[in-house]
C-alpha cells in the first residue's frame, strides 16, 4: 500500500491509491430533483472517479446492441435489468422492526397516566352562588383611601436580631396590605422600599391547606377560610404576617377618624416603643502590675490596638525646656549613704522627674543617672487613681519618696524661686517662704566670715571688685534675665561648671560681650584647669 503525503490521507484500507493523479475521493450523489420531484440517480463513478461498469453498459456493449438484429422466439434469452439502486436511509426510513436483527422485545405495556391530562378530563367545577357583596361599589367608594399603621418587628431574641420599624398600608378599595421598611440614614442596609408587595393576607386556612406551598404558588379562595380585614389592625395589638409578628403602636389621623366612624373606637393612643438605653457598664481595670505608667497600661484595656495617652500639647509648648532643679540627700540608715547627694530635675512640660547623682572621687559609689524620666507616684495613693508628684511638693525640707527610697530636699537654684514667685498659686505659702529664706541666707554670707575670707584670700577680693565693676558697666545689657537659665540647661549634673566650648557658644547666642577686657579677665578667674568654667561667679556679674 502506497501512502499519499500530498492529501494527507491515513494509511487505512480504501484511502490509499496507486494513481497519484486522482484528486477527488468523494462519493457520488444518488438523489436528485427533476421538475420538483425527487428521483433516484444511479451513480456512474465510484470513489476516486473510477467508472462503475456494473451500473452502466460500456461503449462496446452499446455498439453490439445497436448492430444486433432481432431474433425469433428461439433466439438468445435476454438478461433481466439490474434492480434499482435504493440507499439504506431510504430503504429503512420509518421502519423499526427489531426481530430481523435477532432482538426480542417484551410484550407492549400500558402508557403511564399524565396527571395534567387526567385533570383536563375531569368536568369543570360548578359555579358558586354569587354573594351580595358589591366589589365595584367598594372600589368606587374607597378608592385612594388607605389606612396607615406604624409597627415594629422585635427580633432581638434571635442571634444578631434587632428591633426594626415598618409602615403597614391597608387599602380599603380591595382589602390588600402592603408593608414598607423605614430606613434611617447610615443604617447599613440596602434601600429596598418594600418588605411585602400589595396583596391579600390570609388569616385562617382550611385544615388540609396548612402544608400548602405558599412560597411558590398563590393562595386561592379554596385554601382560605378568612382573610385579614381592617378590624384586625388595631393599635396596641400584634398580628403575624409572613411568619413575622408585627406590633402596631401608632396610626395616622385619617385612620383614627375611620375607626371612630366605622367601628366606634374613639381613642387609639400612641404607644411608646422606644427602649431605654441600659446603664453603662462600669469598666474595671485589672490591677496594676508595676511596669510602666498606669495610663499606658490602661490603654491595653480600652482597645485591641492600644494608643498612646493623649498629651497636653499646650502645656508642652508653654513649658518647653523649663526644668526645676533641686539638691537632695538620701535618707538611709547606712552610713555610706549620708554624704551622697542627688540632683532632682522636674520637667514642667511632662511632669516627669529624673534623678542624677554627681560622681565623687574615692567615694566607692559610681555616680551617674539614678532614675530616668518618669512620673513618680505619691505614697499611699491608690492604683486606680494615682496621684503624682507636682511642683508644689518640692520645697526646702520636703521628703520625696521614690519607689521606696526617701529623699530630703536641701537646696535649689534661683530659677526655681523665680518660677515659684511667678506661679505662687501652685505653691503653699510655707513652701514659697522656705525657698525664699533659703536663697536669702545663701546669697548673704555672715559678715565675720566675709571679712576673714577677704583678709585671707586676696583673689576673692579681686573677684568681687571685678564683678562690681562689670555690673556698673553692663547694668543695661539685654542678657541679664535668661543667662543663668541658659547655663543650667546644659549643666545636666547641676555642678556649676560647663565645658569651655559650650560656655562660649552660650555667650555668643546671648550676645554677651566676651571681647571686653573686664569680661575676659572674669572668664580667666572663673576658668578651671580641666577645660571647664564656673558659671556661677560669671553669672553674678550680669545679675542685679
């Protein structure tokens, strides 16, 4: 068998040919139409265009028949013409007999009955005697007259249920009912206008119609014994529609007049269905665990994602960089702690306290930061309502208890006194008087001691004279008011000394005349051998 790669025919019997010149391989048409009638056409060629010799005479046979003389009765017998060609789909059209194929079938059975066909065979139902009720008169009398009721559906007993408000319309013209939803702004519901379309509502069904599929089929008069009418809608009563119990609590003025004229019901009071809000549940915070601030820990109980407590921004802006410093001693029975000194820094912007212990050589105690910035709770204050130390609690002789350690305030600077005098309402008269007396005693040394120091130390006498001269020369300088505060800001340890580089930066920012010869001499006297300058004596030259 030779393949035919040109036409791509498969290598199957009957699909391959030796003659590669053939291009047509279709079957001949056997049916045709002539003068509008279907006739049988005998095929003349087969697959591949080969002529069919058994269906048509050859040219030699045709010539022989044309030249052959007729013979008598005893001549050669004629062959019978071939039978007409009939296709299979024509021969077996409309023929279903299976016994010829060897298939035996069961005897015929009766056809199953169709319920709808049997229902059509039943006689028509008899007409009911018409009633005396005139529907046309009702339509013409009560056209466009609608009773309006306000109702609620309380579904709070079920999970995620709520109490929802509806408007029930009763049309007097045909006794139909319509239920509309009342939507509120931002109620989170799709704006569907109707809960139930306008229709008649059955009140009592027949006994065998309780299982009637109302959700897919309409209810007719045969399944209903009684329908809902206007007398069933009364303010203060409940009625069940579509499985929901509606409570009617009010109606419009037209409905009140209709019930008064029709049923003699004169008073239809409005019922208050608004529910009172339950009392707020007091939120109890868990006991304080001692870590961090109470306000920060409480934020974990207010929301899943805790937020930082709100801060007083105005207070922070007004009191920015305002720090009150105090010198304190530790009250301790240990002898080594009696000479220890601590510097308390009270930050007015945040009401926080930090404690710093200046290092002392050969004391055996490492100085530095003793307590970072934090709010300190007063002793004997409750955890639920903590009371923190404020500026009014710091004065000379006051005892400050910090996490079980007691400190006694010994000294302070002049900035604290100025702040207390300008904010006297925050302090008691005793606290203010203690600071004032202490500062006066510190600034006014004993005459005997001053004379002795002058006689013994000529440098002191020179310093005092230089300070007096500078005060007289620069008495109107603009840097007098804030020069001490500027140095105290950069003196974190409250030691009275600042770095030399920082000293000149502060003087330059405050326009201090450091180029003056007297000021240069004062800087030389106040300089320390370790690259630091004592600003206490320097500031005295610029204060009254």
